[in-house]
């Protein structure tokens, strides 16, 4: 397994298709995926707020399945770092603290403005949009990423999702460069 470590912010775990893709990619061994119970609480709380039709028990089950699917994913003992960190939004300090504790090289987030490059660079961490993160994985191992995308597509059976529909979903979630790169490997998807 790679020692390259990525910490996922709650915002990239919020949308189910992206969450599923990132967890599946983490299982390939291309990188080590990390998050915290606090990050879980944040994406679940926000999802329930915006989708009251969802059952909290199902999301707790998803959280549990994520934690057992990705070996050594939970970061702990990061709380002491929080007070010393400075970010535009003080409520995001727990995410950076967890990334530092996990010795992550990247913090994957949609909220790049909340994690200034200069602030993270002091700790050897690079903020990355999920699109940049996934495209870097494609560059590293296109076959493995394509196999993962294919597995995700084949796993979407209720309702079945075509490749074009899945690529449209990725695009809607801001993975535009990922979709462009994946189209170069369409026969493998």
C-alpha cells in the first residue's frame, strides 16, 4: 500500500457518488484515505439537514461501512493541534489538525478558499479539489482508476446507471477534468 496520504473533508464525502468513488479508489492501495468521526458527523449532519427524507440510521450504516472498507482510515488524537491553527474559518481547523496528525500530503476539499495553500504548506500539505485529486490518480494508474470507475458503474443497479449517466454525475460534481481524462479510456469503463 502507498504511503501517500489524503485526508477527505466533509464536503467531498457529502455527495454519495463522489463518496463512493473516493472510497473505492482508497481500496485500490494507490493512497491512504483518512477522515475523522468529526468529519463524518459534519457530512451526515449537512446531508440530513438538506435531505430530511433520508434515514439517519442508513447514513450511520454508510459511515460504518466506510470505516471498515478503508483500513486505518480514522484519525484520532488531533484535537490538541486545533487551537494553534489559523484558517479563514476557525470551524475548519479540526480538518487541518487531522491532516497534520495523519501526515497527509493532500487535503481533498471543494472549499479551497477555506484552506489557503500558504497555511497548509507550512505543514507539508497541499489543498486539492477532488477533480485534481482524481485526475492525478488517473495519471498515476489509469487502468486501476478505470477498473474502479467500471466497478462503481456496475454496482449502480437501483436504478441502473449507464456510463454516460455516471460521467454526467461526475461532471455535475465538478469533476470536469476527470471526465475528460476518463473519456480517453472509454473502452475500459
